[in-house]
């Protein structure tokens, strides 16, 4: 039997002349043996094409696969497939069919160092497990984010590693019914939601950069989330949040930079009364609202965070006892106290109360008037001579000196 590396070379040589003009890619895929390596010569190849056997397809950054505006450029329906160094473009425009650059099903897949441009959806993983998507550059098409496709889409896919991808100008990165995936070192910019989780438990989001999106990390019904070491900045939408957690039993949000968003962190209470949602070691700075809790039933732990330059450091909407939450060791730029014993902690607790600003918390229609002279005057008068007892929002029992 002919060695696979030699057969790969012969395939490249045989198509040397033909590769100069666009030619159907499917014929070369069909001719390659299962488990072989197909190294295409530089040029343009016509798609769409489908891989149904273990195969490595390499382009060295000089091979363009053009879908011609029809369907998905490259479809994978096999285990052990590698796509490397390809330029994929020209998908169809159907949102219902998820037309895009790559549609993949299988196990042990490797999709790395590809460029996806002028495609509706980028990479869709459908029932993909134990695979890696790494170092790809992904762009959708269209100006309005709602009309674009998802840059990356996971559906019923588990234990995959999404690493070092450059994703911009897409709709969302969507993860649905896909637990135990890791998102490490990616950049998502100029899109709607950088990461959108739904029923995707035990997900890890680590060391990513999310900038200039309408929202950063949004998670719904996804227990055991770990969001650590990310830079999440400039969520420009009026209701945008760097991190939004809803109906989640347990989560750890740790060591992130959460800067310049409408809301730094939004969260309701854990769905399980025993579990906790923990915020630790984060920088929460220059947001309209640093942390916003709604439907307060307790269950939050906030420790060793730094609050700096937020218009409102913390706001709470809903009934419940704020003392059911634990605040300890956070640094507050508006703390009014001393550290006479030199232990790095304030000698008196840091407390935040709602005065006149409770008007817009309890009556959302008045939110438009926040920071207006009238509300500022009411707030000043309330603090000077309260008409009624102010509402306690939080008490940090050992504030860290800023």
C-alpha cells in the first residue's frame, strides 16, 4: 500500500496545474484515503463540500474554499477530521439552515488556524465531543448584529476546548445544551453577546477579552459556571451587562476586569438555597451600576473585589433581607473610615443605603431622570434630613482599604 504522506504529495502534484483555476473540492476529498492528509496547493476551490471520513485537510493559509453563496462551505460528518489553514468564504444566507463556514458533527475534531469571512454563521458544532477549535479568525456579514449569524455555535456538544479565536462583527457566540466546555483566550468584539449560555452547565470561561459588545457573558439555567481572569469591557447597550447570570444554582466569578458597562454584574439569587453565587477578586470600575441584584433572596458572596468609579456601586431590586448576602473585604472608593490598627481593613463596616435613589429602583419609569438636578437635590435632602428611614443595601463587615 502506498504511504499516506507519499499519496498526499502525489495528490498535490497531480492538481498543480488545475489548482490555478477554481475547481470542485469534493472530487479531491473523495479521492483521498480515510485517515490521509490532503495538502491542497494554493488556489481557489469550489464548495460546498462534505467530509464523511477521517481526514486532514490543509491549506497553509493559501487555499480558498468558496461556497458560491450556496449553503455551508464545508460540512464535516465524521470523527478524527482536521481542518487547518483554510480560507472559507461565500456561504448561503439562510438563518434557518445555519448557512456558514463550517458545520461539524463528530468526535476528536481539530479546527485550527482558519479564516472565515463573508459567511453568515462561522463554525457550528452540532453533537461534537472532545474536540478543539483553535486560532481561527471569524467574521459574519451585515451591519445590524441581529441579522448576522453566530460566530460560533455549540449545540449538544460537550468537553470541547475553544481557544485563541479572533471573533468580531458576528451576532453571538451561542452555547445551548452543551455542558463542560472550556472557552480560553478568545477575543470577541463588536458583536451582540460575546458568550450566550443556555442550559450549559459546568462551563469554563477563562482569560478571554470581550470588548465593545452589547453584552459580555450571559448565562441562563447554566449551573456551576466558572468565569475567571477575563477582560470584559465597553458593553455599550443601554441594558448591557459585562456578566449577567439568571436562574443559576452556583457560579464563581473571579479575578475579572469588569469595566465601562451599563451593568458590571447582574444576578438573581441561586435557584438552590444551599448553593452560592460568588464574586471574588474582581475589578469593577467605571460602570453605571457596578453590581445589580434582582429578586433578592440572598445566596451571594462578594469578597476582595475592588469598586472604583462606578456611578452606583451596588443596586438591589426586589424584596428580601440584604443581610442574607455576604460582603467581606471589598475595596470601596467611597469608604469613609480609618484603619487605626493597620490590618488593611477598615475599623467600621462599609454600608450603602438607598435614599431618594430608591425612587428609580422601585419605579422603573423614573430611571430616565437618574442624575437629574431634581433627583440629586432629593437625594441630598434625604441624606441631610431623611423623611423616612433609608433602606440598607449592603454591609461590608471588613472593607479593604482602597
